[in-house]
């Protein structure tokens, strides 16, 4: 029924538009083609200049209302993010100046040089200077912008400083799993064939590797302020993307191909709450790659804190290897008890059968 009404509305709109066009055509015939053309031309020229003025006012007003709600209205929470913001502002300013200049001239020319029977248009087929200007100047600006982009990219994806914190983040439909190295600061190796969430090994960690025995797993990413952190990024099913918008960073999570990036958090979560005036503020991990029906809900939390707070939180965690081994030990007596119960039941059944036969 809804589809029928939509089609009916579209058909009605088409008929109204068609009738207006036909009416305009009849009016132009009655008034005279040339006179109608000149009147329409003046109206269009006025509309062009009006659109320019109202458009600029509207753009300024929207910026005034919503700028503080955008990421640019909040400071970057990482050292690399400051550079990314600089590059972004450089791009916005450069392209913004060019956009304003060209659009103002475009709409002004439409108004100023509207059709006039007394004016003769000037034509020229080619101008080497103009060709050189609008080819070389944009090429120089684009080269500079690309150069900054490549420099920051290789910086972010390069080797992290010595002593950096290491955090592994793995994406799967539709959540993030975080792993931290223990005191050895080395993550144990993984093997996808060992992945078994029901057995406490959702990440496929190889427990035969001694480096994995002190690894810690959690659903939140805890980082130390002013300490470099290297992220080791993985995916278990499809391509995801680790989006850290408050830190101005993102990196694809590709199945079978670990990716890395590093940065230094510079603002704690508590401090950012003060800056934003939002007591419920949290740093978020978003998935910036469409990954399925639950993509919208694939959200993680990042907590940036002091070294003392981080150490206190870390001390409360139990290595995943220890958890799994303890669960196996607890399961063994239970299995043995169940086996003993079955054995006793079988003996009792056999004894009852023997007594029955003897009585017969």
C-alpha cells in the first residue's frame, strides 16, 4: 500500500511539473519569445547572486552551530594526531580559498555579465599563460599535500620507539578482543588452528610458547598517557578497520596479515572529560570498514590513564593461560567423579542382576 502511494505522489508531481512547463511555454508564445527570454535571464541572474549570498551565510551559520560538535572542535589526543590535524587544516584552508575564489567569481560573473544585446562576447581559443597557471599551481599544492601525507604515513607505520607499550587488537564480527603482554613485554605466538572460544582460547594462542603464559586478555584497551604504544592489529573473519577518531588514526585489520601502527596518547580520559565538559566521555574504537549486519555495533573503549593507574588495573588481571589451566584442572576431578559414579552404578546393576538370577 505504501508503495502505491509513493508511485501516485511521483506521478502527480510529474504531471504538475509537466503542466507548469507547458503553461510557461504558452505564456512565452503570447508575450513573445525574445521578451520572455530576457525576463527569465534577469530573474536567473538575480537568483544566482542570491544563492551565492544565502549559501555563504548558510555555510557560516552551520559552522557556527555545529563546529564544536565535530572532531575538529576537540583537541587531538595523540602526538601524531596533532600532525594529522595540521595537514587537514592545511588542506581545508588551501582548497577553501580556491573554492571561495572560484565560486564567488562564477556566480558574480553570471550576474554581472548576463545576456545583453548591446554586449559582444570576447572569445580566445588558447592562452599558454593561463594553461600554465592552472596546471602548475595545483600540481605544486597537491605535491606538497601528498608529501606531508607520505611523511606522516611512514612515521605512523614505522618502528615504534624502544620501550613502547605493546597492545594487540583483534577484530571479529562484531567485537574487539584486546591482548597485553606480561612482564616479558612479548606477546606469545598464535596459530589460527588453535582458535576455540569454548576452550578459553578465542585468539588461538599457542600455549606451548612460554611467552604466552603471562599474556593478559580484556575487552577494553588501556593505554598509558605520554607513553608510546604499538598496536598489533588482526582480524579473524573479514576485513575490519581500527578507527581511533579521537587520536586521528585508523588502520585496516586484515585476516592473515597483521598490520601495525604506533602513537603516543597525550590526554587522559579524565582530562578529556574536563576539556569537553562531558562527564560520560569515552575514547572509542570504531570499525571503519563495512563488515556485516552488526557493523554499526562494533564498538570498543579506550581508557588513557597514568602509569600508576595502569599498573593498578593490570595487577588485577589474571593471565589467560592461568585461567585456562585452572579450568582444566577443575574439570578433571569433575570428570573423574562422573566416571566413578557411572562405574558404581554399573557394579550395582550387575550385582542386582546376579541376585535375581540366584533367587530364580
